């Protein structure tokens, strides 16, 4: 029997899909080159944004009837099961199940037959209890559930034994990790002890839960990426309150000041949303001003889209799509200039790189610096190799390096 996995959404979904592939392999199933060759097509879906829903539903409609069986899992399967059945899904289930084995309860032990990627994700905590008013995740992912340090460490040791060098610890709010009073800081200290593991990172963090001890660990640890993704969503206190984010603009900026006082050259990325219902010009410009003040290395920028089933304090005074897109585009243009300026400032610098995979631009290799910045290098390398390099140029939006 052959299977094909299609994934939409967050890195947690991609990590879950990886586990599904490992389980299928363990049970004797073979991966198909494409969905036409598959006996079972598994679609792992996302329901955080309407765009992700539409893409998944459209793809399911296009493949149903061209393959033997379509199983749909993930957040959309819980949120809108009837819609998926109408689209042509044969099986709709929030959790992937095979012979009563659920993906959330699996570990990676005994799966040494499959090679591992150089960069791999390991979920450590699932669920969220923050209940941001615009977000459907707490309703779909449920309450916070932390995995035991032993499970997490076993997973990572299995991956490292098969070639993984960089581990990304995942959670809807990874800072909520707490297993019998073992917090994220203590967990990372245990993971650091794993030999041959080169780098550790984590996603995604809620600003209200970030404490200095984690940043201090990042500064002192030779294995921690000097990189932090810290969504701020809006620069307006009025909107932050409506969004139920749990912090004010000044508190967020104080966190940034604390982070940079400990790790001055840290790479900072963020999420930001514009076009929220009732967003005034003043609200919007407060967001722009925060972007200009902090100067993030990168930002993931979105226009607000209403989600059924969330808190209802953001449902009135919707902006039209033209207004949303205009505000979003200006934000994108500003951030792109900042990003390119920061990348250009790195030309001439010495970096240590983890070689990940062949790049799309041949004959270069895609590699990552110790602050998670991609650099393309040319040479005779192999995945997982660590090399020193000089950044020689910024070509388009990509840094080019020369091994030394």
C-alpha cells in the first residue's frame, strides 16, 4: 500500500506529518511519488486563516476521484468536518489514527530505518490557553499539554542518531511548557547534553510569558541559536486590549530592550496583523512606528480575517479588503527595506554555517548561520557539515558566502 501526505499550516503540522510518515513506514507502507500513485492520501490541514482553509479545500476537491482514498486530519477536520466531506474526503478525523495509534501519543523510538533531515521539529507542548480574541487555536488545539522531558529527549536522540543537527522545539505557545515543574529552560539544559546535536531553537513564544532566564541561557549556551521569534501583532494599546494579548506596547518594547541588552546581535522576527475591525489611522501608524523602532530582521505580516468560533469582540466595524490590502502592502514595503538593509550590513562578516541541503540556485548549498540566517555557499559539501565562511555579497534577497 502506498501513501501520500500533503500538509498545510504551521510547523507543528509539518512535524506531525513527519511522524505520520514514520508511522506509515514502520507499518510497512511505502511513500508514493505523487497523489496519483497513492492508495491513501493524507491531508493535514490548518484553520487559523481563511486562506489556508480555502487552499486545503480546493486541493481536496481537485484530487478526490483521482486517488483511492482521501483522509483529512488537523484543525480544519475539527472545525469544519462537513465542508471537508462535501469536498470529497472519505475519512475526516482531527487526530490521525492507524490501528488505534494516535499521532500525539507517538515517539520516534524504533524508527531508525528512515533518514532524518538536518533540521527537524520536535513538538514539546500542545494547546494554548491564551485565548487571543482573533485566534481559533485554543478551541481547536485544546488546553496546554506538555510532553515529558524523557519523551522529548528520546525523540531528539533518535533524530540526531539519524543525522539531525538542528532541533526546533515546537509549541503553539512554547513558553507554556511545564512538565512537573520542569520548564523550558530546564528542558533545554537537558537537551544540551545530547552529543552531536549542534543547535537548538524554539517556536513560537508569547511575549507575556518571556522571562530573562531564557534569554540568559540563549546567551551562554553554545548550542542555542541566537534567534527569537516574538509576535507583537499590533502597536496599538487599544487593539492589543481588544485582541486580549495580555501586554501593552511599552511592555513589549521593554522585553525587546531586555533581550538586546543580553544578546545585542540577536536575530529578531515577529508576526504582525493589520486591518483589524475598527483599526483607526492612529492605531495603524502606532504599528508602523513600532516596526520602525524595533527594526526586526524579518516579519510575517497578515491582514485580519474573521474566524468563526472565536471571541466576538472583533466582529464589528470590519474594514473592507481594499483598506486592509493597502495597509498591509505599506507594512510589507517598510519591512522589506529594513530586512535588506540588515542583510547588506552582514556582507564581509565571518560566519559559521550548518550545511542543510542543495540550494535551488545551483551549484550552491543552502546553509544556516548560528542566528538562523540563510546563506548560500558554493563548494563540495554534504548535509550536516559545519563550515566557516565569509559573507561576500547580497544577491537579490539572498546572502552569498565563500567557505574559508
